[in-house]
């Protein structure tokens, strides 16, 4: 068994958390490759080191004195080193970082130093080799991950290292400048390392015990998800269920490597296992519920539109020209609706309306804003009868009017649109119907 383990910022925010991480790693000999994030918040009012680095570089890039905030960053790391009792000095690294800040090395460089320094400390504490991400993670000139080169170089490098720490979040461009992934990108690095070493399991340790079937801010003590497929996760994360960075799925999915979401503060919890497919029968028909507010529906009416070749293409072309992506396109014989993000649409609505009139000459166009979407997702829906009936009965009993319905042909999900003011009531009604009845 070979495992790659990634630890989030809250898992490495202090020396106390470092000790928990070390205990977890040493408890299992197969946890050989470790990907750390930068130190996160130690308490609610605290500031993440990544944000401190951004702020510090912002001051430095304007030519102002950044010594005070830089000293605070140094103090955060020194506190961890001292509390762990390590014989380690980061003075040389900090001198290089300070010089790079003065030379305007860039925001990506600044942000990456959080993981870089934490990686050095963790490697020293564990007795593992430190492998700098800029030596093994590569981006192309457009800032996209060069997956092929990265996998080749990283695989060859780690073949010679039995146990290593590879800092997350960043890599190198062809011009030798640092490039970071989007926030939360250490998840991606972990997946890339797992693929490179052909790991049996990718453990992603954070501050929650895996995924929950619903948002705990809406549902009190929602049930945990024991096993979820990549497809189900994709549907739920798209609708706002975030524990794992979306892009971290693809490298391991290609290799058939499962992901286990675990809790650093509760290592005894099994967490959630994310798999390509499973014969395990789900406990509930619905794997999870997720939703988002802030959508607008543009409804187009035109008699005989179904017989007009290219009608849909002409409609979507209007949105494309305005740089707008659509979320869903529910339609009828003489109607077609486009669901889009409200904040993106509002600045361009008149251009879109004018474009629709020119392109397709509709009989009428209606715009309705303030829409919320709720996705009900579950692989169990395919083999169960009456799922849609149960869903709509629950919403009717809660006096929620359904404004839109969309279901994929895979029978993996049903998406309903409701007014934003009905969102939480609808959410609770669905949860009660599928998990409490």
C-alpha cells in the first residue's frame, strides 16, 4: 500500500497541529509522500499566512516599507519551529524572499512562499526529504499545468526518494517564474503527486470529517457521506458543496486512485471515500443535496421554434458574444430558457436582449431574477422508483413553487429552480423527505 497525504492550512496552523500531523503520518508506514499547505488560521480572528504574504507583497510592490508585516510572517514560522524544538533556521530563505519582494517577483511568488516554508519545516520535523515543487511541477507559457512533463519529471524524481515532502499550490513557468494554482490548489498538487507515484490512495486531511449530505449552515447535524463517486462529487461541488478543489479530481481519476477526505483533529473518523465507481449500495437514494442562489432565467417564446433549424445555436451565440456562460437550458416546444448567473448578466442584459431580437426574432422574452437552484444528486436514483414524485411532493407540502426543472439523462441528478426567498425552506423539505422519513 502506498499513500499520498495532503494536509490543509488548518492542519498545519501551529506546532500543536504539526504534532497531530506527524502522529497521523507515523501511524501508517504507507504514508510516504506528504503535501502541505501554508499555515492557516489558529483561531477564528486569526489571519492565514497566505493572506499575510499577499498583503506584504502588496505593500512591497508599491515601494513602501513592509518590514513590520514581514516580521509578523517570520514570527509565525519561528513560533512553530521553537514550539517543535527544531534546530532549524529559515534566515537564508527569508533573506531571499525579502530580496525577491523588493525586486517585484510577483504575487504568485509571494503566495507560494507560505507552502514552501511550511514544507521545509515539516520535512525537517518528519525526517523526510524536501522536494521543491518548482523543480517538479510545470506550467506552460499560458499558465496551464503541463501535466505530461510534470508527471514524467515528478515520477522520475520520487522514484529516488522513499519519503518526501512536496509543498503544494505552486510550480514553475518556462521563463522560470513561479506560478500558483487557484486558492486551495494544494489539493491539486496532492493529486498530481498521487498520480506520479501511482498511489493506492490519496488522503486529503482537513478540518472536517469528509462530506456531509447537506450544508450544515442550513441543516442541523446533516448525515455524513461514507462513499461518493467522482460524478456525484462533480455535481455537488458545482452547486456549492466545497471540501475539495474541483481540479484535484482529474489527475487521480485518470489513474483510478480513490480519494479519502479525513479530519486531522478526528483521525479516528473514516471520512468520505471518493471513488470512480462502486457496487456498494448507498444507504439513501440521495447521496447529497446542494444549492446556490443568484441566478436569472431568460425565457424566449416563439411559435414553431422546434422546427426552426439552428434556433438553439443562434440563441446561445448571443450569450457567447457577450462572454456569458449558461448553466442550464430547459425548453419546451415553443419556449427556450437560459439560466445564467445574475451578477454576470445584469451588466449586459440590454445587449443580450437586442442580440436575441436580431438573431431569432422571438414573439416574447421574459426575464426573471432572484432564482436559486437546488441539486438533488445520487447514484441510487437510477434504480429507485418515485424519486421525482417524492421530491415534488415534499416541495408542494412546504408551499414551495418550482420555477424550473432540469434532469440529466444519466439519472444522477434533478435540479429545481425556486425563488431565493424559498431556498432554505425548500432545502429543508427535501432533506426531511429523503433522510428523515
